[in-house]
């Protein structure tokens, strides 16, 4: 198996990306519908982490035509496509690593992420979820749709395999690579709670794709 850097992986596949997600990735099409339904009705400012080409924004913009979106993504080619997809929309784009980008404090009514968090360790996700929590206004929420592991056993196995591959290929732990290490539902809920969210729940699941909602208060 060839290990690819995160941005190289997506830049190489950008042209076929949307059709792949909509037609080949189980649960995605329905996930986009569900996440749009869950964005709170009074949402004005939305943070979208790993926004890619903005597939999740299509139905969200249908519901909130005047929404202001800040989208963060590591792959410039994906953001270029997003800009072409939504030329008239109020979107600020940041090309960067969401583990490093400053989101600010109490700025957003809602934060979302779609199919982007399943490459990272629980420790790094915990730090990120704390940062997301801080960026949200009181009574706002974070909604995550992601690929999940079947159970803790599978989660541990996938992390151990990834660790082994990094060692074999001499890849440092801070290099962003495209390798699937999904967490199971229990780990996800524990991380949201540890990050300071007042309430967290899994609202939907289709096979290995799940949607979680974590409320600030
Ligand atoms: C599978 S795509 C999902 C894109 C979009 N959310 C969607 O559902 O179509 C994952 C995206 O996450 C981005 N990504 C992965 N790790 C990232 C990181 N650490 N910081 C910012 N973006 C990241 C990738 O560049 C890619 O565009």
C-alpha cells in the first residue's frame, strides 16, 4: 500500500472526487441530507472543517441562502473547486491544517465536519474538539459526520497498523498522511465530553458512517 501525503492524495483525485463521494461512498449522500437538517435554524455563522469542495454546503445553502461560512481545508485544489461551486456565496476560505489554524473565540453558531476526522489520533482530536468548543457561541453546536470503526477492537487494530506503517516508512507522527484510523462511537462520545461539550449524542448511522452532535450548553 502506498502512503500518500494528505494534500497530494486529494489534489490528485479532485476531478473525480465529488462523483466518488456521492455515488461510491456508502452513507455519504444521505449524510449530506441529514447534516443540513441538523444545522440550527438560527445559524448565521458556520465553521466547516475539512470543507473540501463543499459538497456538504449545497443543501445547507438551500436552507440558509445568506449564511456566512468559514471553510478550512489543507488542500488548495479542493478549495479552488469549492470557490467555483459557490461563486456568489459569502464564504471565507483558509488553506491550512485545522489542528494549527486559529478559529477564534465564541464566533460561530455551528461548526461542522464531514468525512475528514477519521485520519487522526484521539489525542489530536481531543485538542481540536477543545478548540472547536471555544470557537462556538453559548448554546451553539458541533456536528460531525464521519467514518467510524465497528468497535474498540477494530479501532485499536487500525491505529496499531497505522503506527506500524509510519514506523516502517519512517514517517514522523506530525506529517499529515491519508490513512484511515476511524474511532468507534464510544470513543467519539468520550472525546466530545472530555473536550467540554455539555451533551453529545450519535443521531444517525448508516453502516460505517455516523453523525454526532455535541452541544456547548
Ligand atoms: C474526504 S474529504 C471531505 C471533504 C468534504 N467535507 C466533503 O464531504 O466532500 C476530506 C477533506 O479533509 C481535508 N483535510 C484532511 N486533514 C485536514 C487537516 N488536518 N486540516 C484541514 N483539512 C484537512 C482534506 O484536504 C480533504 O479535502
